[in-house]
């Protein structure tokens, strides 16, 4: 005969897994019929009441059975859950899917997110720190009106950003051509992370007699780079999650507008897989939900996180191994790709060059 503690663990495990499957409260008679050990309904009711007092179960209505609480889910995941190991076919599918296309970080995360959405039918969240690997590949200046000039920057990670600058006077064609040459010689091939305050001041001084007219454009380039240094937060497949009818639309809409709140959670990830429930943290505004996520790295340095946002009734034993393996695979590929990129010489510290065609030099 099992001890009371062992018996209560069996009951809690059954209630969590049955509720995940059906979404309906679980009663004592059903448990008595389905547990392998013969236990009376009266004993089960007493154990359920004890589990409720301990904070692991809730009773939505007086006459209803029990459902898991946040604490119950957390205990289940930590101590009772049976993880479903990934098959060789699963691993092969993941490996082949996320390596499609160019192996830049943006593509890797996009592929991993799309696959997770397909596997889980939930919303997928990701945070990607672009600063560590983005290189400026192209900067253009496009006249956009009287004293207005559009700056366009393209990076190696696939980011395309623009900014409109208003100047004190119109630039001549010669000034625009000089700026294009200056940027190509001094910034093309530079890592975003290397475009510091000190570097911009150094480049501003190197403009010489062009400083008055072109400095606003140079600082426009700096503003764009500062934006690119921020983590890119994305939420995908939210429609499939909302279609389940368990997540309040208003909460989801608010989260889409305030992605920085999600970044606070993703940025605090411990190593391995993390699980956060709605209302667990003040910044997590989606009630009746759970967020399963893991960070990915370049070597030992965290570069972002990837996860699944779904209702509390998720199949944790199936989804957690997917999140874990995807994060590990992304980390491995990012480390290989970024370290290969870092082996190429950068331009940081190089003396700013001035075009030989500059008539003032």
C-alpha cells in the first residue's frame, strides 16, 4: 500500500495530465476508476482536499472536481512530468528545417520559430540581440525633399533601417557623393557594436570642412545603429493561440503593443528551459497562460531566447524537449557562424580615411 504522500502525488499527476487533455475539472470517481492502485473515492476526496490546502489544486465550483493551480503545474513540471524524448526523426527534421537558407542569426531564429509554431500550434516568441553579429554592408543617402534626406542602412543580419534627416540647407551633388565615399571607406564592413560614441566623434572630426553640412547625416547613421543594438522581439502565430479561446484577446493585444515587457522576462532566463505562468510576474500580463522558453548563446554569451506562449493546459512533457533541443541547436549554429565571422578583421580602431578627391585635403 502506498503512503499518503505517494498517493497524493499520483492523484496530483493524474489531475494535471487529465485536465491538460480535456480542460474539464477532475472528480474523485474518475480518479478511482483510472488509478492503478485501488483507492476509495472517500480517500481520494480527502487527498484532493489536502492538495487544495497545500495550494496545488483549485475547485472552480462547489460541486465540481479539481483543476491544477499555478503551483500545481509548477510542481508537476519539476517533479512528476514524464518527458517525451525526441526521436531521431524529430532531431533530423529540426536540423534540416532550421538550416534552410542563409545561416545568419535572423534566418535561424525565423526557421526555428516557424517550426515551433507548426509543432505546438501556439504563439512563438523570440528575442534576438542583433548587435553581436550585425555588420554594416550598405548606407545610402536619398534626397527626399527640400532639406530632407533619407538614410538607408542594410546590415549583414538582414536588417534594413531608415531615418529621415532635416538639414539646415540643401546639399550639393558633390557633398552627397563625398559622404557616400566617406561612409563606404570608413563604415562599410564595420560591426554595429563597434560604432561607439567615440568612433562617431572621431569620424565627425575626419569630415573636416564637410562637418557642418554632413555631420547631421553621420549622426543619423549613429541613431540607426543605436536602434539596431536593441534586442529584436517578435511574436508569431498569435492567431492560432487566440483561436483556442483560452487566452483573453485584450491581454494578447496589450502584449503585442508592449513587447518590451516580454523582453524583461526573456532576458532573465536561467540556463536550460524556463517556465513562467500568467500573473507569475507583474510584467507578464497574459492571464491563464504559460511561457516555455530557453536562451540561446554564442559560446557562453547569451544572445537571445526562444519560446512557446500558450494556455496553461500545454503538453509540457512534449513541448519542453522541443524548446530545449531547438535552443541548443541554434546556439551551436550561432557559435559556429559568428565565430567564423569574427575571424575576419574589423575596422574598429582604424584611422578614418578621407577620399583623395576631397578638394579641401
